[in-house]
C-alpha cells in the first residue's frame, strides 16, 4: 500500500512556466534555489585528485573530514566540538526526510516545524505516520512532541532567529524530551547587520544550549555557500549520543558520502575566500531584484538572510505568480510552504546576472506602464 504523502507542489507551476517561457527574451526562472555559478576551482581540484576511490568510504566520514567540520564550527560559529559530535551526510535533504524514522518516531508522536516551511519537514513526519505540526510558538508544542525542526535563516522567508529565540525553543524541547534540530544551511548568507559580516546564530551556541548539547543538533550544507549542490555535501553536528544512534542506522543502510566528495568538503570548509566571493555575487543580485520588486509595488517581508526574497502584493499567491509569469518571470507561490504563505511568493536569487537584470528590466517596464 502506498504511503500517504503530501502532494508534490511543483507540478502546479507547469502552466506558469510554459507561459513565462513564451515571453520574448525567454523565461527568468526564480522559482528554485539551485546554484548557477561555477563550483570553486580549488574544490574541483580536490575532487579530481581523489577520484582513485576504489574502497568503500566511511559512513562516519574520514577523521580529516570530521576534524574539518569541527574546525569550521569553531572558527565560524564559536562552538567547540569533538569529532564524535559531527557527521557528514549525503546532502541535507535526505537527513531531514529520514531523521524521524531513524529516531524511532511514529504514530502518536508529533513532529514540529516552522509555520512557513520547506516541505521536507512535513514529509519526514508523513513517512513514519507521525502528526505534523506547523508552529513557531514553543508554548504551543504538545506533550507528544518528539522532534522539532527550526530553520534559521528560513526557507522561504529568510527569517533569522535570535539567540534568545533559539534558547527558548531549546528549553521547551528539552522540557518535552524532544530532539530539536536547527536547519542552518544559509548561515553564511546574511544581509542585515550584524549578519552581513558574520554567520547567523547557530542552535549550538553556548548561549542557547548552556554547557550541554543534549538533544540538540545543527544541520549545515555546502550547496549554497560553495555552489556544491551537485556534490550532495552536508553535515550534522551536536549531541554525540543522538549522532551515534543515527550513525548506526546509516551504517546498516550504506549511506556513505563518496570519498572524493569528502575530500572536496575538507578543502571547501577551509577556504573562506570563495564563500565571500559568492556572497558578493548574491548581494548584488539581491539588491537589484529587491529594488525592482519594490518599485513594481511589492512589499518584501523578513528576507534578512538566505537566497530568497519573500514578496507580496497583498493578493492570493497564485495571482502574483500569474502576474509575474505574464512578464516572463517564474517564482514559487508561498502556498508551497504552508498557509502562512497564502499571500507571498518566494523569489530566488539563484539566476545569472544577465537573467536577474532581465527580470529587473521587466519589472521596471511594468511599473512604467502602471504609472502611464
């Protein structure tokens, strides 16, 4: 019998994509947050030099990779970790989808995630028959809660949780005996001070967790900061006991990050220059797109970090999608991310400079016509 899974929302975009593609000058696809810029040469070189990978890789990652992950948390987030408190994953999405299963969560249990949320949190609950609850209020999390997902910076809305927000959430999860996980893959892509120069707060911050990481995990991905989406290069860090349980399952299921990817991750984690170069590209695209959207009558909410602008015209989300598609621009309706996005669209910054400029020009033309 097939699992009762949530609908796959992206099929709804097909007619809008066809309409946008018919626009003179072609489609500007701002619907998906997939990197378009080259993978840094230093990372590609490391991958190429490790292609003699004839033996099975370690599920737990090589000692050098675990040390590199721990060093990154120490250098960028001020969190001291040991190698047994980190674990590489095959991208972050598989970890998010699978964690409820690996923790033994099932019917009668509740999985909590943000009100405006990436759909994979709900999928993970559906895979095990748990109750899925979209809630940003820790006081509203029920006694049945066994797993809590936070997402900061948020996808789709770019909202950043403060140290105090994180502290309150962790305290409530511990009160309930739940594992709490911060999905933090956009941490290096902050746009508003102080996060324009430093990463956004991590759930592992001592100010959040105190002197113990019990029940707390952080998930991070190199897809966004290093253009490694095709490498499936991510990792999780935090409570060593929880990670040991997860590692045991992953060993049984053969979830091994390929060795060349592990070697590439070591180099990517050590090189901060390419991250800052990529951030500069996204900053320029964001500034251009934000000005154009606001000039065309949109309001931008949150969007303090990450690769998206959370935009609204105060109308149903699909009406906004249709308006933009008429101008050759494809975006994702906020309804893909729950009822909280009913009047928003998610506009991705992951397009080339030329395509971002084309979108800005089309929005400016729309504004001129409206003003005429």
